[in-house]
C-alpha cells in the first residue's frame, strides 16, 4: 500500500501561483505514475495532470496547459504541481493519486489505486 500526503494548498489571488506537493511513502521512479485531480464544490472530480513512473511522459488537462507543470524529486519521493496564472475556476480540493505504471500516464481516475486526502486550493480576490 502506497500512502500519499498532499500539501501546499491555500488561498491565492487570481493570477497568482501555488506549488502543491505529494509526498509518497515509497520510491516512485520507474514504478508509480502520479496523477493530480481536483474537485470543485458541486462538480465531479477531474484529472489535471500526471507523470509516468519513468518521468518521460506527462499529460495535462486542456484547461491547465501552459499554466501548470508537474515535476518529481526522487530523493524526496515527492511530486509537485506548480500552478501559475491561477483562475477562480481552478479552485477546489486537489488530490494526488498513484498507479503502477512506468511508461504510461493518463489522467483517468479509474486507473489510480492509491489516493491522498486532498489539499484545498482557493482562488479569490
């Protein structure tokens, strides 16, 4: 069982930036793909971004392309979601999740088996 803990959420003004962290209890490289998902009040959870276990494949939702970036620090067993130019519609609870996948990365939540507890992102002036 892989445990994941998100952090870094908070309140930010529109146009601002936040960096979310997803800390894992196991080594991720070449084994686990990590995905980021978010859920706004009254809406279904949606995929935001992911990175394959190899680190060579990433994928982003159209709504965040060019604004969000995903990266990984293998020594810290942590994956980051850098969010720039935030919009009010980016607000919600952000979750990270893991699936055993070295080469493939798709932001479809049914593929992911381990989930964190979520971190709240609020974008408001």
